[in-house]
């Protein structure tokens, strides 16, 4: 799977020929009147039903992705008596869909009870009838644009695109998308994947398209943006990662903010990493959670979901630098611990994020993959 930041001065994207999309993930304007977590009685009852099932299987949840290691440890310590099967932690979203389809009649541990997939797979889950509708107790605090109205799926966490900048090499960090075109960033910029196949890389191009007046049906502005970066020599034709960022081989990396913030922590100032959120256009990328329609252990799956969407579960995601889907609600009710809050940027930045729908992401990714070689003409190597 394949999921905070320093806010810098406003820079107008001079290359944008049209207005950028409006924010799409506005949360409720007031904190909910009901408790933000499920009642103890309801959880106790659900736990008893889950214990009767006696097990839970997840898939594609590596321990080092958004603090899932601690999340799993905390859940099973909190709810003993449930045997855990950790299926294929390195699986991708399509692998998760395949696992559901391949195990519809399997009542054993190889059938995943829940999935955590990219937003582009929301239509597949709903249209193919692969999800079991269920609304967690905190349902009303999840932004409307980021959940299926029937409870088939809902966003779990999100990030926005950022620039991770090695300050030992780059003294003046780029503040916005347009800044990346400046000659001073020659041989400096990388994307975190191959645009022919990588979800993150393809969405980077989609984000650039939106920042420059395009849309999910017209990603040409984004492709042209990267073509200009390539022709000027600013784009380094390799897949960027933590190692290349730290070594200065690609001192500017376009990547999800939660990954950039993780790099910043891991490197501990050697070198110093600045994480910049482009001010003029903030592109949000969401992952979604769903219960497998064919789950052999539906109550254990529901218990898992209730935990993830409780304040406790949401804060554990936040600890891993992924913005939990109920982030704005947590801020409004002042439940984020002070020490954790110090590491985060002002909450208002994320209210400006544009979150494309799953169908829009799917359409844009397809166009990027089909046209990168023709328009940009640069092969991104490992």
C-alpha cells in the first residue's frame, strides 16, 4: 500500500490557466452533540459477538504503514480472545479485491474480513457488491464526500501531496507547483514511482493537472508540466525515495505528506528535511475501509471498524502522520494531545484540500499511464 507539514508563504501559480477545483471534503461545521465514541455497552455487546467468532483476518496492513503495527497491537490487547491472521502485508489494493473474489465461499482465515484500499477502488467495491454496509458509531463525523451513503465504504485516512526538501542541498525550498519550474532546481526533482504503473506517481501528475486548469478527463496540463520539468533538466528520471532524498540525489521529492513527515522523523536532522504543502492547490488522496461482504467473521470486522473510527483509533493513525478521516472533528473537540499537535500544521490547511472521487482518480490514472511516454517521453527508472 500502498497513505503534516510546514506551511510556507503563498505563491500564486502563474502557469495555471483556469481556476483550481474547490475543496470537496468539508466536514460538519459544528462538533456533534452525541459522544464521539461508541458507548461502552454497545462495544461490550459487539465484543461478545466477536469473541464467539474468535478470529479476524486483515490484508495489506504492513506494520510500518501509518502506525498499523501499534494499531493492531493495541486492538488485540484491548480485545483478547480474537485470533489474528495478518494476510499478505505487502499486498496492493487490487490484490485485496482479488482476495475477496477468490474467497467468497471460504470460511477460513484466508478470507479477509476487512480491506483498506485506495479511493479509486470505491466504485468496484460498491458496483460489484463486495462490501457489507455498516455505519460506525462516529458515522456523522466523517465528511459526507468521503463515505458511501449506504455505509458500503468510508474514508479512513488521507494525505496531501507535499514536497520533501533536503535543506542541505536546497537552501530555498519551492513553495508551490509553479516554483518547481525554476532553473535553480535543475537535477533536483523526483516523483515517488513510475507513472506507467504507480498510483502515487500517477496521482502526482493528476495533481499537477488540476493545479494547472485540467481535470480527470484532461490530464494534459499535468503531463505538459512534467514534460517541461523533464526538458529543462529539473526532473531526475528515477523513482524518488527516502534514501535518494537523504543522499541529495533527488533533493526535492513529490510525495504524500505522511511519508515525507516519516522521512523527516527517521532522518532526525541528518539531513534536515522541510515538508512543504503547495499553498495554491492542495490535492488530497484518500484510502477507504470496508467490510468484506463475504466475511466469515462480520462481528469481529465491525469491532475492528469501531476501534479504527473511535478517537483512540483515529489518534493512532495520526501518530503515524496519516490524517484520520475524522481529523477536523478531533480538532474541534480539542482531543488531540498537545505533544502530537505540536508536530502538525494548522488544521485550516486541510479544509482547503480537493479530494477527487474514486471514479475521477481511476479515470485520471488511466490517462496518465496511457499518455506519459507520448507527452513526457521520459522513462522513470528504479
